[in-house]
C-alpha cells in the first residue's frame, strides 16, 4: 500500500487529516468518505483502545485514506501493536528529548534500523508479508509531537534523530508548557514565532510539520504557512458543532 | 422521570429530536449535549442493536434528554426490551392498519390496557419500580409511522386506536409508496397536502405529528407548519456533512 | 451433556436456579460458582442479547451448571439460535394458548417431532454432533410461562401439548393479568390457589413447575409446596441487595 | 457495487462461497483473502448477530468478495437491517410455501416491487444513495432455502414467485425432513434425485441453485452437476479440521 | 463537578466506596444506586480495561457517585486516559518510593504542577472544558497505594511529595510483603500498628487514608479508627456472597 | 488446576501448543477442541487485548487445555492482569538481558520470590484463592523469548536468572537480528546451530525450549530435536491455509 501522506509530502503537497475519537468502525467509515487524505485514531485523548483502532482501520480501509494512530504514550508494546494492525503513520505525544525520539524510531523500524518485532498481522494485508517487510521502514511515517518547552529546547537534536519523518504540534499542551491557556488556533505572536522556527528547522531537514486545529479556516491558513498536515477538530467535535448549529436553526 | 416530549406537547410546544445511528455510548453523550430535547436510537436503519441502544441510553441519561427508540419492526419482543431499557418514546415503522396500531399499543402498555410484560430492568431506574409501573402507561409516547399509501387509506382508524399518542412521518418511504423518489425535505404539492391532512386529523384528536428532515431550515419550517417533533438528519449525517465542509474549506 | 435439571426432576428433586441479567461472561462465571443447579440467561427482561448469552454460557460451562435461557418472545429464529448455542432449558414468556405451546415445542424439537433446523454450533460441543442430535429432543427442557388469565383458561390444553416438560410461573405478570399489583412472593389466597392448581395439573402429567421468587425463604417455601425449580432474584438484584446492606452497615 | 455472484451467474459460471460463523471482523478479513467469490455471514446457525455481521462486512469489503447473509428467520425486521448493512445476497432458511417466498421477496425489494423500507445506511456506501436505490432491486440476490419435504411439495410455486433469483439447499435439514440423518455431502440416490429435480426446475426458470457442502471435493462435484454456488464448511470448521490435522502430524 | 470524596474529607467525614470488577456499564449503574459515595473501577485486579471503565463511568454518572479508578500500574499513558475519561480519584498500586509518588502526581496534574497532557474528552462533560482545566488539579484525588515494606520505609518521603492527597492501603499485598498470608480484614497487632502509623503520619499532613475491606463490619471499624475511605469487597464478591447465602437458604 | 505443560515437561514429554490471534471466545473454544495441549493468546502480534484474552480463556477452560499468553511487552501491569485472568504460562517477547529476565520473573511471582500483587480474580477459579496462592509461584511457567543477537550474547545469564522455567524462540525476529529475512521453519546452518546451543544450555539447567513453527512437519522435527513446546502457525493462519486449499480444490 502506498502511504499517500508521504507521497504527498514527497511532492510538496499538504494533506488534510481527520481525527477519530469515537470507538466505532461505522463512524470511521463515515469519516473516511468525507474527503480526508488520512485519518488518525487518537488513542491518547480519544475514547479509543487497540481493538477499537483495529475496527476503525477496517472501516476506513476500502475508502483509500491513509490509516494513522496517535499512541497514548511512547511505549514499544502499543507502538508495535498498532503498526502490526496497519498504521502507516505514528504520532507519539510528549517526545521531549533526542533519547525519547530515538526510542520512538527504534520501536517503529525493523532491524537493522530499529528493534520492531516482526508479525504484521493486519499490515501484511497490504501486500505479501514479504513485500510489507521490504518497504515498511520507509513507508511508515514517524512523527514525534513537539508540545513542551523542553522539546523546543531539544528541537534540533530531536529532528536530527535518524528516522524522524516530521513532527506534529499540539497547540494546547505547548501553550500550557509556556504558561498559556490550553487552546487551539493560537494567535499569540510568541507561539506563531515558534511555529516559524519549527517550519524552518524541519524545512532544512526535508521533514514535514503537522498541526492540530480547531477550525477549517485556521487549518487552511496553516497550510499557507507551510504546514504539511493539518487536522481539523475530531469526529465528535465536528458532530457536536454541526448538531448545535442545526438545533439552533430549527429552534430559530 | 418526566417525559419532556409529552410535557412539551401538553404545553403546545414542538421538540427538536436527534437521531442516533452510531452504536456508541460516547457519541450518544456528545449528541446529548447538543441541545436536542430528545434522542432516538434508530434500530431500524441505524447501525444499532439492543445492547448498543442500552449504551446510548446510558450515555444520554445524565444530560436530561428524553430517550426514544425506533424499533426495527412491530414485534413485541424487541418493543418490550427497549421499553424495559428505559425508552420513553417508541417509534414503530410501517404501521399500515388499525390492527397493527392496536398490536403496537398493546405491546407498549401494561394490563389492563395492553399486554406488556413486567420487568423494567433499567426503566425502573427512573424511580421506584412501583412508581414506574404507576405512570408508564401514560408517560411513554407511542408513535406509529405513517409512511405508506395503505397507512393513509387507514389513517383515521389508525389514529382512533386507543393509546396512539401521535404519528411519525417517514418522507422517503411515503414517497416510494406514492411512486416518487425516496428523499427527505419534500416539496411536491401532493405530499405537502398529505402533511396538512395528517396535521388536521391528529389535531382533531389532540395527537402530535413528528417528521424526519434532511436539514435544519426545513425542520424549522415544519415546526411552523404544525409538526410537534422534528428530527434533523442523524449523528453520522451531521458528522459527514460537517467533515466534508471542513475539508473543502481547508483544501479550498 | 446430562441435563441436570431434568435428571433432578426424574428423581423427584427440586433445583435452585440463578438468573442472569448482567451481560458479562465474567459475572456468569461468578454466579456459576455460587451453588446454583442451573443458570438462566434472561433475554426478555435482562440486559442480554444473543452474543451476551453465548458469553454467559461460556462463563458457566466449566462449572457444571445447566445452561438455560428465557427468550424474549415465542419466535423460532431466536429459539433456534439459543439452542444451537447450548441452552438445555428454554423458558418462553406469554404462552397463552395450546397453539402457542405447540409452536414453541415445534421450534425446540428436531423432526419428526418438530421443525428445528439442524446446526448445533456450540451445542455440539457437549458431544459429537451426531450424539447431540440423538438426544437433544429429550434432553432439552421446554417450559412455557403461565402468566396470564388467558393461559389459566387454556391450562389443560397447554399442558396436554406433546413436548411440554413443565411450566414456569411469572408472578408479576400473572398478578397484573388478574388486576393485582406486579410483584413477587405473593400471598393473596387466590394466587396461592392458582399455584395449587398448577401443581396439581402438572403433577397429573408428570410435569415440573418452576417459579420466580424475590427471596430465598419464599423460594424454600415454594419447594416445600411442590415447585421443582425455584429462581431467586437475579444477579443484579442479589448484588444490589448485598451492596445496600453493606453500605448501611458500614455507615451504620 | 457489482454483485459478482449475479454477474457470474449471468455468465453461466459457478461461484465458491465461504461461510462465517466466527463473530469477528478480523477472521472475516482473513477469509476474504482466501479466494472465495462471496462470503455469507451465517446469522442462523453461526455465532453471529447483526453487529457482528456489520463487522464482518467491514472486514471483507476491501477485498472485493460479495457480502451475503443467511438470516435467522424470514422476518422483515432483520432482513431490512442486513440489506441496509450492505448484504448483496440474502439466504433465508425454511421457505416452505409460495406465500413465505413472496413475503421474503417483499421484504428484500423496494416499492413498487416489494415493501422494503428506505435507509441503506451502509449499503449506500457502494455508491450514491440514489444510485443504490436505482439498482438494489435487481442487484440483490434473494435465495430461499429449500430444505423440507413441504418445500419440495411446493417447489414450482416457490420458484414461480416473482423476484426469486435462485434457491439454496440445506442437506442436513432436507435429510431430517425425509427421515434421514442430518449430514452434508449426501449420497443417497433419493436425495441426488431431488438435487436433479431442483437443478432442472430452476434451469427452466433461469435461476441458480446453491448448496452447502462438507468438503471441497464434493463441492467440486456439485459444480459439475450444475450447482452455481457451492459453500465449503465454514470458517470454524476449516480451522478445526486444519488444527486437528496439524496436531496429529506434529504428535505423529 | 464537585468531587464529593474530597468534599467529605474537607468536612472530616469518611466515605464508603464501591469497587467494580465486572466490565459492564449495567452492573455499574446498579452499584451506583446502592448508596456508595464513590465507585472505583479496578483496572488492576478487576476484569476491566479502558473502554469498560468508560462504560462503567457512563453507567454511574447520572447517579451522583464520584468516579474513581485504580490503574493497573504507575504508567502515564493509562493515567492520562482514565483522567480524560472523567476519573475524579486515581488510586495507583505499588508506589514504593518518593520518586514513584512524584511521577504519579506529575502524570495526574496539568502544568505547571505536573505534565498531564490536555484533552479531557469525557471529563470536560463535567463543565466547560475551560472550567475543568481551572479546577482539575485540585479536584482530582491522587492516592498512591502503600502496600509493601519498601513503601513503609519511605512513608514520610512519599507523603511529603507535593500533590499527594492521601494513600490507599492494600492489606493483602502489605501482608505478603511482611511475610504474612494475603488476606483482608487483618487482626495481626503488627499490622494494626502500621495502620496507626499511617493514620498518624497522614493526619499530620492533612491527608486521607483509604483501605480495602472484606466485610462491612470491619469497614465500619476502620472508619472508627480514622480511615476516611473504606471499600467493601467488590461487585462480584458482593454478588457471590449473596448468591451463596440465597442458595443455602433455599436448599436448607 | 494442574499446569499440564509443566507436568509434561517434568515427565520429559513435549507439548503441542496452539496460537490465538482471533479475538473471539468462540474461535478459542473451537481451537481448544483440536487436540492442542495448551493454547497461547498472542497479545503481541495477534489481534488481541486483555478482555479478548479473558474471553479466549473462558472459551478454552472447559476443554482442559492449559491457558497461556504472550504479552505485548515486559511490563508489570499487563503481566499481572493476564496472570490474574488465569494464564498458567507467560511468554514475554524481547528479553535480551538478565536484568530484563529478572524483572519478568519478579512480575510473575508473589513475594518473597517476586513482587506480583495479589488479586487472582479469575485465576482463583482454579481452586480456593488460598490454594492458588500456595502453588502459583511454581505452577506458572515463565518463558522469556530469545530472539535477538543481544539475547544470545546474554544467554547464560538469562537462563541463570532464578525463576526462568524455559525459553521461547521467535525465528523471524532472531533471523532479523542476524541479518536474515524474517521467516519461520528456518534451515540456515547458523540458525540450527543456535537452536542446538539453546537446547544444550537449557538442558544443563533442566529448562524447556519452545519454538514457533510455520508447519506441522517442521514442528514434529523440532520435537525430535529436543524442543519441548512447539507451536504451529496460529488460528487465522490455519484457517487461511485450509480455506485457500479448499477453494483451489473446488475451483480446480
């Protein structure tokens, strides 16, 4: 299977990513028909676990979107499980040092690059098991989250870690770490300046930057700014917003 | 527990109803915080079964919306189960004759009115089992769907069936039965004329009419026309529409 | 597999039956270690469906209790499914006429006695598929519920229906049908007189009578009166009662 | 979506069908990669219910096999639900009369042909909801099971029922009904003669005949005899047989 | 949402806590109506995982009990997930050093106090996301378990760790660590002396002590001794005990 | 409960082990009737999590096979949970050093040998909780996986770790670590030489060696070579192979 996200990045294009918090293969297949390039099952803050992630992957597979996961933590057991289940992109929260980045990469790559254990139970579906092995190390996107002051302090070392394909920005946690309120779609100049630094440093290394957004217009603006993966809310947030608007209109 | 839908009807007010197709207690609790007066678990065309309906009821309960169900068919086994689970409103598809309406009412009401079996396993939560029994027959709204030519032919007899609290209109099936395409938010004069007849006949009998809608503005218009319960799409439809719009904006 | 319930009846002994409303294989295995002779998954008023019944059967199987089901309704589809899953006893609500009793028996027995379809997917576990077929028609206990005035009017005809192994009494619904409040452990002389009639008529035909009870002392009394299967509350009721008592003591 | 089964039949080819008893989307996707033309979720004798059927459909969808269901009974509620979920073939047990065949067809076809209610929640995935409606009545294969003496007595009338695309033979139940043991891969001359009659009568009407088999060689022989759909065991049976052989070899 | 446990502690009152081992939202809602002040989902020794904990939280929410969790281990991934799901109390097993206590607190508190990541997907239900953030750090009770000799050796340092609201005693493991048999409701003078030390040291620091008990009378005694949270068995233990007693009475 | 695997080893016999990747109690009970001595739920590369492992254990329990688990990682939280659920054998991936082996043993053994926490919620089923505690430390087989060059370098130290009952070989990962392709049933002389070393070193210490195999004949050969536990494929692999062969025959 081609990783459409990495393909887009190779061509210099940005992708629009959906975010799955609802633990249901059915809602995943609905989201998969909405036009997103990729869908990320959020196992950290979403109401998801391993088997619900598998169900979401099954729901999205026929619709051609690239399956991704945000794992709950930088822990090799769960990283191996979601990759075996077919994740083509792996977002990991709270990567604050080069050591943590190296551990993340190691868990995501087969030897000799890393230490991932072999057994792609569902991932092998995307081809013969042999061919999956041949290309998995380069096909799978490894994306540590940069979301603390400590990570910013170690930014270059994290980015220089071999095997890091890009980074993902968590604006709420980043804000918290800087002493600001937790929120998305930030406008503080100091934050936007950080975004520029992230784009510049990753640009030097031919890496992509993704970011979580609270609205489509802000996401569009971030694409314009140079981000190569933009997420808009999540499935439950899109539903809630739409439902509230519909109720308000009907009640007039 | 007060049935807020019947309370609103008693006061002449219309309610806005949400529709649950996603089999998840989590998405139900999100919908329950969107402003709807009631939420209906769609066991006919939704991706729902009995235990997912229970999960949805659990998700919505703390948020004060009235729990309702559309059963898959006019069958006493499933009707009893969802009422025991706590449904305060029961929408039944394809009620085409007075006999079918009487069977529906019988399955929903305890003796001596009907033949419902006693054992309100979750419904008893809304009070002492004793007090639930005392008021269930009048609290639960029984709403046969009028959605075929045959049902229109038998309309008065259906409405005259003791225990029918109102009706629910399925515009797609009604259209199909009339030789029209299956769709919501209909504008054909012949259909609008039928709606007027339904409102008039139920009005005479102090019954409410509900209708399924594909958009909030049309739902609002239906309230203006006299409908007392309007549904807007369903959870997955709201999510899909919002997701598509967000993607279009971000990519735009 | 020997049906211990029928074995006990053949020897003139009464059995104590547990009742499962919680849809969990784990709680079923806990109940299966409590000393009950049989456990009945309540698919009518319990929070149960077909797959949760299978999970409960799996939980109880190693502990030697006889698996039974109360189906939600006298419908051949679900009756066949739970028998295939391994139910050795089948309690069916609201059997009010000989015709209904005959339909129930027919759904429970293989030809030439009845019309059950062959495919004992889990039931075959209790032996070779061949041997299951050989004995299923006599091993499985078929127990219509007698719980309405109409059923009492048709009692002899129901009992005379070939293949009826006994009956099960639902005191709440029976009371409702007689114009009394729905409750267990009844003391009204008219009800106790009905119980005596049931015991007498079944006694003539070598059939067993079971009854649902709200307390262990009443259940014991019913055994003394001649009932051959007594149920005490259900899993969730036992838990609730014990929890309330424990809290009261601790807060005491 | 093209119904590959009907397409093959139109071209005079037979299809090999897999049978799903394990309630798991994962085992369904494994079976979907085994070379079967279609996979049937067995909701009658398999350990399956509606939501597990949906999970199986999701598992098989990316692999291009045609999704089918055997419903537990000829009941319009469950028939509508599995068609909405995306079943392209509908096998119904115990269709013994022309009236039952007509009821089955009616539940499977939209007006004006039948009375199916509109709301293809997952089936609409296979195209725009509009286009699904346009072709569903002809795309979906309706296959009553012929498995009793009564059905044989009414064979011509059942086959003459408009909308019947073919039949499916259940050798175990057919044997039982004839006073024989319940088994597959039958060799009794009287049974083979019945098969010939079924092939001849359906051949006259351009209908297909499917049959359940216990082994691949017998299935192949049935194709040679003229059957147009052959099922081989089921998922759990294939696994059990293979496991027993592997254990015997290893221990051997 | 007010944390009623901390509120009681602020007023000097003890709370009675229930313990959930059964992975079912239904059994949780039954337990939630039994009079407990709080309910703890036991993800360590109970038959629970993350999604079953969410289901239990949904079941208990309308009934006003305070939701708590015992996590399986001192691991930030699962701690974050259950807090996001709405846990207002966090019991962590095997906290044996001040470093472990500090790691626990860090995982439970937002910056600048700790390093919890922001995304309270269900917890935000208890108010606007904003207001949850404002009070979460002080509302959530963090309770390390003291259950080894090593923990006793480090007791003062553990208690002095900023952010520790109290401790929870596991009598079985504590006994094991001291070379005694694993059991509850201990009477060994050396153990009771340890309890007194725990009460004294926590008393100095205005912290609460909770303890697991095997019976209600012992729990009551512990309240008298100064414990501020007493747990009585668990859901399955209460059920088992009650079932055994009922069977004995009925058979007696 | 007797651990039949350890019993066989004590008698010098090899056991044949099945491997469960399908998250279903039903498929587990089918596998449990295939002749395997033990069944291992694969939580690392299988589509399994904790609750599905419990369901598999429930499915296999009545059939007398020894329940085992491969955990996803050497992490005390999940190790404790699966032991409490009743695992009698614990296979842990990627144990590369004596320290890791010691941590594994510690998590599996009660004090004073290790640090396992007491609460055998399902394991206690195999006897009174007291008796389980008395024998668990010696009954449970602890089997670190030897599957990297680093593990081979530390082999003696790993084997000398007190409490290690044997080892399990993962041929794919071992090959990867040696610069070979990931596959089972290896024939490279250098690998077979490693196997001989493993057998020799464990033989000195009276420990058993298990190995994962891709075919029954190779597994048999490994028994002949001295391996004491051989696994053949997994449930889904056996099913897939059998299904492909059946389709080929039928179509052939």
